[in-house]
């Protein structure tokens, strides 16, 4: 199957890996304020509920000893090119044999995605944030959507990486540790550092927006045009892609 324009864009971006505009590679750094996070939740109560639900679900799975349960269905959100190809195949070959092949293709694709998600948590994250990292990637892949040009590319680029063999290698590292007073998390040099005890998927989302700004030079420039720059854009978009 010929690559879609989006797939070509993903491939080119992964090869280029430009630094964010105005920064040398590895020097891009942002700090996320605990107060601004609290203000964001007050202004966005629905996202605050979402964050609370993610946290409660993670705690429940931890108590049950099943942290890495695979919670998704094969009919979850798929890329447009995959949907179009499935429809083409179904129209050309309506017999059950072709339907079985389509189902097998989707299952194989899902297995590669899951392998990348598992490896990203295992290799890129320390134990304290491993589950948070995997939850974010799973939720974004199967349920993610953008709300503007930059966040749409953010979702598409991460999905594209998860669909490539060893795509996990391109993701940032992540750990947990003490932060300066009033700081919930930081991003810098391809690394996310969550504050001690901060297991908030929306804060992690915020830092991942900084990563794609760093990795892809602002993706399509939307965050650079946003009033207040990448930091304000990360606050405006965090967790909405989930």
C-alpha cells in the first residue's frame, strides 16, 4: 500500500529530528508550575475529572496487581488511511476469508503498538512512572484526537512512532524526583521529570507537548504562533488530546 502524505510526514520528521526553534539540541527546557496546573483544573473541571479518573483507575489496577492490563478494543480509533484500506478490501473481497485477513492485519498492528508501548515503559521510564508512561501512550493511540493543527500532529506523530518496529526508541526518557518549590514537572533534553508523588496523566501530557515541540521544532508551528508560546500552548492543550 502506498504511503499516505501523513505517513511520509511522520517518516521525514523522525529522520530529521530538528531542535525547537531558538534552542540548541538538548537545551530546550520548560518548568510546569503546580499553581498553574491547579488553575487549569479549576478552569477545566471536565479535564480535572478525567485526570482523577485516570489516577483512580491506575491505583485500582495497582491494588489488583494488574497494572499493565491492556484496556482497548480492536474497533477503537484507527488512522484514516487504515480505515480507507479496510473499506477498500471489504468492498473488493466481501467473503469471510478476506475479513479474516483484515482482522489478522489489525491484530498484528495492535501487537506492534503494544510491544512499543511496553518497551517504552520498560526502557525509557523508571519504575515510579512506568505505568503512567504506558497509560498515556495507550490512551493517546486508541482514543487520541487533536484540537488544533499542532495537537493533531502531536497525536499523529506519536501514533506513527508506535506503528514502526522499535518505534519506542524515539521517545523521551522519564523519571520522578524532587523539584524546586512550586514546580510539578520539568522537560529538558529529551527527558521528562515528574515531581515526587506527581502521577498525573495531564501533567505528563503537558510535558509530552514540550517534547514534540523540542523533537519536531514545534510540529507545524502552531505552538509557536500561540499567544504566550509553547508553554501557554501546552497548558491550553494538555490532556485534551486524550
